[in-house]
C-alpha cells in the first residue's frame, strides 16, 4: 500500500538557517509559497495561519524526498517544555538519512558547525550517529553494511 516516504514538515522560526543546513545534506530549494489563510491553512486546522511554505528536495536516481519548512508569521512563542533533542519525549523522535560514508558525512557536517549528539554506534548491521538539526530536531546518519 505505501510506496515510499514523501516528505517531513518542520516548523522553523527562521527559514534561512534551516535552508542552509539542509543544503549541507544535498537538499535543493524547489518551491516557495505564501500561505495566508485559505485552503492550506484550513487543511492544517489553522484557518488564520500565515506562513512561508518552502520545499527542499533531495533527488536520486530512484527516489525523491522533501523537507517542507513552515516559517510562521508571526513566529510562535518559545515553548518552555522539553528540549527537542531529548529522545525520551513522546511523539516525533528523529529523522534518519542513509549515507554511503558516515565518516565523510560526519566530517562535512562538523566542519560546517553542525552539533554531533552521539558517538558512532554499530547496530543491526549499520553504523549510526545522531546530530542536532534546525530548531533542535534530532537527525541521524545511517551507513548500512549491505
């Protein structure tokens, strides 16, 4: 029934740093739209929503995946709750990207100021490492041994 993942949407306070971050991973900006109420806002359950909707795409020979950024206007206030990189909270946990060379990908990200959250772990025939992404989301690099 399900063919493949299509996209993940991330709400950001400032789209610029998030666009730059995902560019480090190979994503390219493909579409920008302004949401000012209307059908998209109603669909998301926020009829008065105003936001920039920015699509970043990662394409390969056999797949297409999107990160869709929502930059609300005005930006929402800060949430004094649990920090997003706390992997013990309920709900969204992390996003994982498969890579061919985890060491090279790690070096590239660290050289560009991305915060590494864990040492490399070997688990179920794969190498894993966690990082902090935009708005404090946790993402993981995965190198499979197959």
